[in-house]
C-alpha cells in the first residue's frame, strides 16, 4: 500500500459523491446549453459584466467630464450614442452606469438571499410561534408594493447607492424566506432527516448538510431572476432621485435627466432605457433557462 493513499469505505464514498456531483453538473450544463435563449441571455450578461469591469479602458471619454461645445449633440462618429445636456458622452456614461446597476443588483440580492435563507430556514425548521412571527412579518412586507416600500425605506435612510442596496435587499427578503420555508417544511419530514436526527446530528449540521443543499436549485433560480428585478428597482429609485446621486452615471438617473430633452435630444433618455431593457431581458432569459435545466421534470 502506498503511503498517503486513502482507502476503505470512507474514501470510496467520497469518490462516489464527487463522481455523482460531477455527473449532475454535467447534466445541468448539457440541458442549459440546449436552451438557446438562456445561452443568449447569459452571453449578454457576461458582456455587460466585462464592460463594467473594463470601463476605465474601453469607455471613449471620462463619464463625468463636461464638454459644453458638444451639448445635446446627436449620435455621430465622435460620440457614437450622442452627448447629454452637459456634453458628456452618453456611451461612456452607459458603460460606467453598468457598474452601478450590476453592483446594486448583485449586492441587494446577496442581502435578501442571506437574510431570507436565515429567516426561512428558522421558521420552517422550528415552526410554532416562531414560524408564525417570522411569516407575519414577511406578510407585512409583502403587503406593500416593492417600489413604494423601497421609497419609504430610502426616506428614512436617505439617498445614496449603499442605502439603495439595503432598501432593495429588505424589500426582496420575503420572496426568499417563503421559498426556503416551504422547502424546509417538506424536507424535514423525510426519512433520512429523521434518521440523522435520531443519530444525534446537531441542528446546525442537519440543516447545513442535509437540508440546504437540497433547496439550492430554487434559490439559484430566484436569485437570477431577482437580480433583474433589483436592477429595475434601482433604476426606478435613480429616476426618482433617491438612488445614486449626480454626477455619478446611473441608468435610472440618466433617464430622469433626459426626459426634459425628449423632443430635441431623445437619445439622452433612449439609450439608457435600452440598456435597462436589454439587461433585464437577458437576466430573465438566463433565469428561465436555468430553471428548466435544474428541474428534470421540465423538457427543454
């Protein structure tokens, strides 16, 4: 026997688990690859992500540098998407705006996913009065329209990108909490969970090792679709002047600034609106395909 080589039932089980995981990932990738709209949406999202990361190198002009001689200039070889009321290049501001929108979308979903997972797992596993309390709080949050609740939170916290991420994250918590709670309620009654509990497995290990891995699929899909919703809500807050503050480039704020020039310079508002539409559509297409790939009951 060679030194350092693991043998025995434990090593065999570890290899079997690794092989099973590899097979499942390959199956998911193969199903996702056959979903052409999802591939298109994912490719668009990757391009937007690269544009946001490489913004300082690929944007033709500084995003906040005014050039009054080019104010309201229509699209031309010098300014491919035109210039705004201060002469700032619209293309450069859209590229930098992708940074803000994607940052708000991803971080706010991270906040909602983390808190929703914690609250939903606690409510579903322990049940009783704690479940009733958590779910009634979630019902109260769901009773308000999302944008209206986010505006109310922003009124308390004040405008700014950090507060916008917090507000959007809080608004989205009930969606994840309900998904996690329902999944935990159905899983905790399974025989293998009962067996693990009878063997003295701790609550944290039971939830973390046996329950959470089985509810990741719906959470991943919900997070993918939730990112597009968060980007849309961030644009709405920016349009109302509650999100990112000038002169920072942000798509919603650019829409708000361009609405006063719809007749003589429509490009100022049109191109940021197109960027929002393409991004949200791409995330929704990818989320739909990911849902189909993770659910073997659905045929692509």
